[in-house]
């Protein structure tokens, strides 16, 4: 019995799983491009793997570091120890990871979290009052309204290629951003928005740039007066919106968009007649309409660098014949000699010769051809019958 107990204890000691050991994270100092043409020194973590339920990792680095980047990693959220290690963290970059929950805390001023799997956003304490830039492009997040009132210091918000219209019938409503009174740039490209609304008649007083490109906006619902909510708007991007109509009033263009300086209309489906009128009207109001080089698709033509739909069918060649004229041909200035007894033909219009077809001759030829064919047929039959007659014998001759 004692031997059995001792063996059991030994086996338990041997096969007892060891306690999970906390990971050690260390970063490399790099000169990293965190935004287009913007470089700075970052503490960069790459290829990190951290699972749910695992102990907080042991992170090494300079506590005074204010810029941290987590790249190409697998982790559902950022561990609290990351924020504890860098209490002065101001700029956070998280890209190409499996991050599902983004937490905003401490002194964060700018967050670049593009191309992740973020579905929700958490704002701890008063961190939202310090955050000035939030870039969430290309994430499946579908609801930001529950935290938008806490992000009052935001100046730049990028929600492009997110699912923010998934639960609201493809609508973008300006009232979602009304609490962000300092907002100057709002990017809402490719969010599957069909309707742009401002149901509560809120105002975004400082927005200077609005990007709505890549949304299949319904023309019948699109009215310029919705932009009265953005009195400081200088740049409006409506590229690739597939709009086939654009209702604009000459008297209201500056009433609705008093500060507008530039509007992008490339990639829409406007008819050339409408586009030309619209471009002329915008230029008269000192509004720039940038175009681009390159050729247009079949059925479209270029105007001021923009492709517009032509009104003719490209598969039917245009008619180039001249319309009939009733004018008389001009008289010749050179005098022509005439026969002494002949009439004067100087003013006569020349008549082309007429080819007369003799129908009788054609009929006669056809009849003769029929007779010839019949004669040949008769001769053939007669010759065939003669060949089949029996040869006469001497007996028959005597009879």
C-alpha cells in the first residue's frame, strides 16, 4: 500500500502541468512611418501572440516612451500592462493584427488602428477628452454612437471601410458626430451609405473636409441642403458614388455650401449635358472641380478631366450624310460654245443617262432556253426507247 501511494505521488509530480509563465515583450526602436509622409521614432512590437486568459505579459522598454506600435500580431485586445508600462503614451499604432477590442486610456492623443478586426471601442476614464485623432479604417466595427459623446476632443475621425451603416439601413446621419465640436476632418468612404441625413438638424461647426467617396448614394435622396450642417466645409469628396443625377440650384449653392472650395466628382454616372452645366456653375462660384488624366470607358467622353455619359449610342455609327438642299447649282462662269441651230443648255441641270431594260428580249431568251431544254429531253427519251426494242429474227422475217 505504501508503495502504491508513493508511486501515485511521483506520477502526480511528474505529470503536473507547469504554471503558465508570463510572456516577455521587448520592442525595437525604429524610425516608423505612422501616416503618409509622417515619420517618427517608435517603440515597435512585431509578431506578438497573446491569447485570452493568458497572464499579462512582462513588457520591457523605456517608460518615458510616448510612441508605441504593435504590428502583424495575434491578440484579441491590448494588455493593460502595455498602458502601465508607458504611462505617457500619446501615439498608438496597431496595424494588421487580430485586435477585436480597442481600449482608449491614459494620455492617448492619436490612435492609428487600421486593418484589424476591431468590433468595439472602449473609452476609460477621461481619456476620450484628450484623444484628437482616431483612425479605424478597414475594421468591422458597426457602432460608434455609444462612445461618440465621450470623444469630444476629436479633430480627425476616419471610419472608412467600416460597417457603421450595417444596422441603420445604409444611412449616415450627421447627428452621430454632433458632440465632436472640434472635428475638422471626417472620412466616411466606402461605408455602404445610400442616404446622407441630418434628422436632428445638428451642426458640425468646424468640419472642413468630408469624404463620402465610394458610397452608392441615391440621387433622389441627395439634397445639398443637408450640408448646411457643415458651414465651414471646404472640401467635399463624392468620387465613385455612381450618381446619375445632381440637383443643384444656382441660387442655393453658396447658401448650402458657403465655404466650399473644392469638390470631387470623378467616377459618377452624370450625363455630359448635366456635367458641363454643373462644372460651369461651380466654377462661376469659384469652386474647384479637380479632374484626372486617362481615357474614359466606352459610351463616355472627357470633359474638364471628368468622364461623362454621352447621349448617343456608341454602337451605332453617326450619320454623316448632308441634308437635302433646295438651292439651285451655281451657274458656270465660263461660256461654252453652242451649236448654231441647237438650244442654249447653259442653265440646264445635267441629267444622268437612264438604262432601259428591254423586257421582251429577256422573255424571248427565257422561252428559247426552255424550248432547247425540252428538245434535248425528247431526243434523250427517243434514243432510250430504241435501245430497248428486240432484235428481229429470221422466223419473224419469214412471217
